[in-house]
């Protein structure tokens, strides 16, 4: 019984913290702490810190990040939250052995970051409102885990950076879930 009580209290604490973070982002005085930096190196370093955690949990991480500098003004803490939300969804809602994929590229007008997995996928009926607050997936994908705020938080942070985030279809058909972040220059 004590284990169940501890697990439930951890869940309530996590939900409370997530709701608090969401409310801070919605506050009119919320601003990003933008600093110029190499977003490519930042993303590479972030993924390096996740590699062992994912490996121990039984997931494979595949990354395609250019070996060059891509300079951009971004808020490290907030952008990390976006990456965390997307990757956490992949390992929280899929089984061991799932491939988690991360990619960064650029064109003349934007920096493109893609994060996805080859897991269960997201049901068609959820795809249009997946970034709305409190949307929690069906038991087919999620087992009804989470607060339904992670993707809403990610959308707000990306939007504050002047970008967009979308759930897209993988052009290669390899990944069942694929998010694309476009950060305008």
C-alpha cells in the first residue's frame, strides 16, 4: 500500500509541476531568455545526455545532426523542455526496442528539427488536436498516461521562438510518429 501511495503522490506532484509550468508560459509577462549559440551543438549535447538513459530503458537512439555550426538565438532551458517532452513521449508511450529518431537540418529560411519514433503511432482521430491542452492519447498509444500538457507546452515554447511545430507523416514511411519543428531565421 505504501508503494502505491508513493507512486500516486509522485504522479500528483508531476501533474502539479506540469500545470504550473503551463500556467507560467501562458502568463502575459512570460519572456524567453534568448542567447546566440550553436543550436546544432546544443542539440547534439542534449542527445548525448539522453543516450545512456534511453539505452538502459531499452530504446535505440538514432541521430542525424550536421557537423557544422548553426547559429541561432534561443532559450536553452525552454528548448530543452521541448526536446524532453517529445523524447519522453516516445519512451513513455512505446515498448522497449522502439527506435527514437532525431534530426536537424537547415535551409535559407529556417532550422528544421525532427524528433520521432517507429513505435505505435498516434491515432488519426487525435492528430488534429494533439497540441491542445489536456489532450491525452487513447489507451492504444498511451495507456492514458500523462497530463496532456507536454505538447501544448512545446507548441507554446516553439511559437515564442518564432517557429512552428507539427505532427507530420514520415516521407520514408519508417517512423510512425514524427514531429517537425521549424525555427524561422
